[in-house]
C-alpha cells in the first residue's frame, strides 16, 4: 500500500531525472516526471525514449583499479537502477561497460512505467515552482526557457560552454624534467614548468595540428570559436604561434638559468595540489588523441589524465555557491538539482547525482537528516566537490585525486588504486546503512 506522500516534480527525463524518479518512487513517493521530448529536442537529443545517451555509448571502465569502476561498484551497493539496466543491455567493449543505446532507453522507460506512482508527462517545464518539492535535472542542454528561469537564481555564474583543459594527477608528472620558478621570478612558484627543446616543440606542434578532432554540433561551432580558441586551432595558424602564446618561455629560466625554447605550464587544480591542469590547453581533440599528443610533452609521458579537455555546450550552475552536498539549494529548501547541470561530468556521474538527489529528497520529506559525506568514497568526494567553495569551479568526473589520501603509503600504483576502491566500497556500505536503508 502506498503511503500518502507529497508529490515530487522531476524536470528532465534524462539520466539523472530517471534515476531520481526511481529512487523516490521505490520509497513510495508520488513522482511527476516531466520530459520535453518529443515535442521539443535539445540540439544533441534525437530519440523519443527517456534516458537518452547523447554521444559515446560507453559508461567507461568497470575495473576496480579505475575511479569509474569504483564509482560503479559504489552505485551497485546503493541499488542504482540505470546501472543495473546498463549491465543487462551491454555490448562487448573489453573492460568497459558499453550499452546498446536503443535498448537502454527503452528498458529505463519500461522500468519506470511499472511504478503506479510515477506519472511521465511529456511537456516542457518553463518555470520553477518554489512551493513544490522539485528536482531540476534538465541537463547540459537545458531548454532556453528553463535556462532563463534557472539563471534568475544562479547568482553570478551560469556557464553555457565548457571549454576546459585536461587535468593530470600530480604524482604522474615526471618532475625530473620540470622546474618551478615563476615568470620573471615574481610571486610564488605555483606552476610546474615543462620545458621543450626546438625539435620536441616542432614535432609536438605537427602532431597537434594533424590530430583527430571530436565532431562539434552545428550549434556549438559559432559560440565556441568566438569565446575560446582550442589549442590545436591556435597551433594551425603558424608553427610558432604557441611559442608566442600559451607556451611562451619569456621570463622563465630553467634550473640551469637558461630560457627554454618553449614551456608548457601546469597549474594547480585543487588546494591539495594533487591535480594539475595544462594551462591554455582547451581542446577539441578526441580523448585518445589528447592522451597520445599531450604525452609528448616532456614530463607528461606517463601522465594520468583524470579529465580530458572538452569543448561543448554545457550548462552548469555555480553549485559551490548554490547547493549543499545533498544537491539541495541553500536558499530554496524545496529545490534540488541533479545531473550534469550540477557540475558532475559524465554519464555515470550524472546518474549518481540523480540517485543522491532522489534519496536526499526522500529523506527530507520524511523528516530525516541530510546525508553527511566524507571523501572516502567517490560518491561522497564528488558531492563534496560540487558543494565546496571553488573560484574556478569546473565540472568534474570520477577520479581518485579527489579522495582522501590512504593512511598507508603504497608505492605500487595499481595496488594503491585497488586499495582506494576497497576502502570506497567499505565506506559505501556504511553510508547505505546510515542513510539509504529504511526510508
Ligand atoms: C554534446 C554532449 C556530448 C556528451 N558526451 C558524453 C560522453 O560521450 N560521455 C559521457 O560520459 N558524458 C557525455 N556528456 C556529458 C553528460 O554525461 C551527458 O550530457 C548526460 O546525458 C547528462 O545527464 P543529465 O541527466 O544531466 O542530462 P540529460 O541526459 O541531457 O537529460 C536532460 C533531459 O532533460 C530534458 N529537458 C531539458 N529541458 C527541459 C525542460 N525545460 N522541461 C522538460 N524537460 C527538459 C531533455 O530533453 C533531456 O531528456 C556529453 C554532453 C554533451 C552536451
């Protein structure tokens, strides 16, 4: 028998919205799930089903030695519907989980339709009703009207284009080849400098301009190129362009007091100093090409890329200012956000935030406390990441760099990562007992 419970409105029947609907419905709440398709499609969506996979069909690795594998293991413990479905419609992809996108969307919709307490309404939502418990999961390509409504509460920043540079793990940088003096020896030496000699620079530029690019949608071309130039486009303007741009060596002296031919600078990405981004390397190269070409940079030959550069339309709010770690607005207690719009990056990460927002909403409506996350799980660390003060807030995907360091030092990288995953799984089980069961 269903309890008489408040109605929850979920806006957006994508990955996050569908997972949030399931989490609330299975806990007995009435859910109204609004999806604007097929009346209206974002420029990247084209199918009628819910939970559409817009681009690659890969949900990334399942290996526990990877952060995306660990995240999947955590989500499995918390009864994640979309991940369960992904496993049933998977296609062969080595150690990655890849799905048949048509079967996936259909299966998600069928599962949600089994619930009497989920009403799927095919209609665009144009405004936010602050009096009703609501989860906004309209994605990185939120409709214009909803984007206008959100921008009224989004404070100073509401990004439309994500033009971000790759991020690497600090410990994977070969510091034997770097130096850290600041330009003109002014200020602190916050950057790691990767010097290039003439030959290395010219072969790097050659590979860069000839590397394979990801396809841009028509709607993305104009705005992206106006606002922010990809490094490969800049390089194609002339072999020396980068040496007078982001790779300029002027004012930088290496450990022998000499000025290198060119310098790639790495800038701290987080206060812990375990992640660095490649300065000026916004790029539209495919992920595989980024790994290949950027590994030519001295000191980055074995770099672990925790995030590749992306350039696509990507609406995300300034979550650290607006949301708490439960995806709940600080200033509007009925309103939650979920999915890529919150600044988590990727399919599985978006599903994760839908799961947490759904459970957090259920807890709130049942008068229970907020979920307290630590950084021992990927889920917790991502929830803390999106809600922690950060001047340069950019979307983040699952990675081990955001976790609390292990108590013991494990030199073997593979073993260390497995240890992170083992600890994460153990702590997810604790989270489940404390916050997810019995509500
Ligand atoms: C072009 C592009 C390519 C990407 N490629 C990848 C990739 O290859 N791998 C990866 O891991 N991640 C990728 N991402 C990032 C992200 O993982 C996906 O966008 C993911 O689908 C986000 O899930 P979501 O639930 O937040 O949003 P979505 O899955 O986009 O769901 C949002 C839903 O809300 C609906 N909607 C929007 N506005 C309204 C409204 N006002 N009223 C009602 N419904 C509305 C939309 O129609 C959509 O169905 C990509 C993003 C973009 C933009």
